[in-house]
C-alpha cells in the first residue's frame, strides 16, 4: 500500500517553503528600477520608455548633470517618477582617475563636507523639480570617509537626513523582514541583455525578496548603459502578472514594507 501523508502535513510543509503574496496585486516579489547621476540619456531615452509602459522609476540626481535639462526633470517629477539625491560632488574613492585629476576623494573628505554637499544638491533638485528627495544613493555605492584608523561611515548621516539610502554593485536582494533602510542593496543593470537581467532577477529572488536594479546611461549596449531594448523587455516581463513581481519606485516599496510592519 502506498503511504499517503495527511493533507495537513503536506500543506504545512508546502507553506513553509513557498513564498506568499506579500506585495500589492498578489505579487510575491518586488522590483525597483533606478538610475543614477541624471545622465542626459535618461530623460531623452529612458523616461519616454518608462512612460510608454506606465512604469515609475527612481532617479538619483546630481545638479551638474541636470543643467540644461531642468525642465525635463521637472516633467519627470510631475509624471510621478521618484526624484532623489546623489550629492553635488559625487565623491567616491580617490583611486578613480577622474577624482585624482581634481585632487578629490572620499579618503581625504569629511562628514561635514558631505553634509554640505548633500544639502547643496537637495536645494538645487528641489528648486528645479519641485520634488523634495526622500531617498539617497551613495556615489559608487561607497559609504565611508577618511583613511585607515580614521575611517568613518556616513551611513548614520544618511539615516538622519533621508528615509533611505541605496548602495550599488551588491550581490544580494533585500529581505523585507531584515533590511536596513539606510543601506538598501542594488544590482547593476548596465551592459546586460534581457536574458542576463532576467537570469539575475530569477537567481536573486527568495521569499518576498525586494530586488533593486541600478543603471546609468540608457541607449545602445555599453558598460555603463542600460540597453534600451533590454529595458523594454524587462518591463514587459516584470509587468506580466504570472511572473508575480510588483514593479514600483524604491521609496514606494520601502514605504509599503514599512506600513506592513506597523
Ligand atoms: Zn553615480
């Protein structure tokens, strides 16, 4: 005779392994699309693609790159895209050649400089878009100032100033039951085909995982460019209800999770 497990045991075991619908529209996973630096191709190519598919994304802006495109950035804010802060000076490790040439770098910087730099960007962004950023993305995903024994984290400064901070080039999705809002993890979506992006998402997802993707330019495939065709295919894939993803801005997902935990 075949041994049959009682149905209650089967259901219980199944429930403990299967993820449940945690997000809106019965979605089991959340995905946010984000773009850094206010590159011109984002307003010229990226935002029209997002608008065509009625998708909202998050943009971490820098005043320097916004110049000449302020009107388009205001339109993006008015259309419901999330407008966020990416500092004015974009300091990363001074090992980058472009910072060495200017004698700049996080190693020689201070918390007070960063505080001022972030404030300057916040004021410019707010003046030109009408949106007050609630979110921040760490330039190059780096969260420190100083050298050696004098290194300080600027994560506490971001935690005090913003609702959340996003890093970059990480290797994991966010666990909605664990993540620190001051260090939301993100994968790079630059230079990838749709198949590679799909594989990345499918590999990264776990029970109710929140996957944040971050890119730079939008257009023809390149090392710092989100391929425009891959982006369209990715949006179609994520919007298909059978794939069980909720596609929303970083701040919207963060606030949604926050409310669920109240
Ligand atoms: Zn950047």
